[in-house]
C-alpha cells in the first residue's frame, strides 16, 4: 500500500520493526522496567532504568545503544530527561526544549536511565484528581518494546 505522506521519523512509521538478532538466539528479547504501571503524586520524582531480558544469551541486560523513551503527554512532567548515552542523536533528543502551547505533545528521549518529575501545575487537572498518559520504551539494539501507563495524582491545596 502506498504511503500517503513522508515520515521523517522512523519511530512513527512502524510499530514493530524488523530486527536482526545474533545467530543462535532462541528467545526474543523482552524489556523490563521494574514497573507494570507508574503512579506519581504532584512534584514526585522517579528514575526508570530499563533492562533487556533474553538479550545476547543473558550475558548483558543493558543495550549498548541504549533505549528510547516516549511519553504520551509531556505536559504532565516538569522534567523528562535521559542520561547514559552520549551519541549525537541522544544529545539532540535530550536537549530539545518542549513547548506545548496547551496541546498534547509527545516527547522522545534516549538514554540508559530516564528521570521523571511530575507536574506541579494545578490548572492541568481542572476538575479531575488524576491525569493519565503512557510511557513507551524501546530497545535501540534489540527492538524490544514495552508501554506502561502513568498516573499523576493531584495533591490537596494547602
């Protein structure tokens, strides 16, 4: 089927990419974040360090090229940064400032560890007590992928 428009980012064109794994690989790599879901209070901080299971015969659990992490709505984060990878692509992705202009905006960063600090802005909540988004992490070497929900809980005003 022909493409209707050009996609400048390979992260947006295909959800499941073809991957070449080392000869003799018996199991597909699987990502583990240590969380099935993340719930944060306003202003809370969390570090997420992905591991790839069944990767290279279990000889290593971290991918050399690192991981990409995409948050569905970056407005819900005061900070969303990656660290541990010093390539040009990682530096560019991690240094890009995010301006949302009041719309939902995804943001992708690269690293071996991801630091999240939830928003402290009360106006985002409106009449809700919780806000939800997703975090999708993809191994840059293995192609393994996982998506988990993130819930931000509003703190009572003092």
